[in-house]
């Protein structure tokens, strides 16, 4: 195993953990509906802040998943 494979392998493991954490941090799409039915007590400002955080997490998850997929392909090419 050469050092390049080790570095890419470590990056893949780190990205997998980070992606898992990012997905777990996101609120589900059904949360908004259940909050409306259950009478959620969010103020306008907290709803807006939550939306911005979810939007940022969604974009970050998409970007990191693309980087993850590219690293997997690079690792496949390097190993074979």
C-alpha cells in the first residue's frame, strides 16, 4: 500500500463520519407538518433561523457527498 492510498482511505473514513453526522443533524421534512398539527410554539425568528441552518446543512451535505463519491472513484482507479 502506498501513502496515497492511505491518505485517500483516511479521507474517505472521515468524510463518511462527517456525512453521517450532517444527515443526523438535519430536521426531517415532516417536522414542519407535525409542528403545524401539534401546535408548535416556534416564533417567526426561530423558524427563519432553523430554515437557514437546514438549508446550509443541505448544501454542505450535497457538496461533501459529491466529494465522497469522487474520492471513492479515485480510490477505485488507484487500487485497480
